[in-house]
């Protein structure tokens, strides 16, 4: 089946399946298999660089998805990646089991070549440690319903405690809206407007 779809700024469409990534540059008339392997995940684009999740690793392409290189270390796993101002942000772990003590936000400001983990610290430990709980509940057919969304200078994320906002690229987080009846908000972004709908999804 198809797990994700993604369209680049240049109009190339990618789909992620159980066999890896396929792409089309002619609106679906022909498709090319550009990446082998299951466990594919979200794609992100910034300044002509593509990042994606494949086999729990972050992969990088600078030629519109024709070739890919793994950019994360052998002992780390990745679950999602999104563009932010000046770079990318990802949810990573140092354990395949993704236990509460290992979930981290990682940032890259060199187009995805290298990654730096953000230490949770006591001020946002609840946010980082709760990411793993709802990850598998996120609807796969809507890749834009992501754990991390950027609007202007801010990052937004929804998890069991509510909607959080960060003004320093994820180093610290402020609770904006508590959860309703234990439901997790799904965030939809249109321009500078954020729509929050209570549901089963989240980060």
C-alpha cells in the first residue's frame, strides 16, 4: 500500500510504499523506483534538498530524489523530519524501541548533513518523553498532519497534554491549549492560520 505522498516545489511527486520510494515528474504518467526498502516515512524539502525517513534512518538527496545518502549515525533511529527556518528538525531516538528516556528532537542547519540533539532538560521533559506514546496513532494517509509544524518564527506540536509552541527552534515549549477530554489535537496549517481538531492523531 501507499503510506505517504509528497510533492516538491518543482512538481515532482513521491509516494512511499512497502517497497520504498517511487517518483513521477510527469503527473503520474510514468513512475521510477528511486529507493528500496520498507519502513518509509515522511519527506521534507528545503532549498532544493530532500530529506526522508527510510528504514528508521534519515536519508538525503540533492538531485531531486534520484540518489539518497543516509545522514544519521548507525546507532540512532528517526521517526519524522520537517523543514524549519534555516534547516530541518527531526524526531530521533538512540533506541529502536523508542522508550520514553530516548526520544529527542534533533536539528540540522547544514541542509541535513549533520544533526545535533536538543537536550530536553526539566523545562520540556514531558513534551519530549510523550512523543513516542502517540506516534503510531497518527494517520499515515495525511503526511501533513505532522508532529512538528512551523508557522513564521514558531514551531507547534500536539501531544496528549495539548498544543505546545516553541519560539527557539524546539529548545523550550509553552503549553497554549490543554487537551480536551483526553483527545489529541490534529494540526492543519494554511498560510499563517492553524486549525486544531481534537482526534486520535498527534505527534
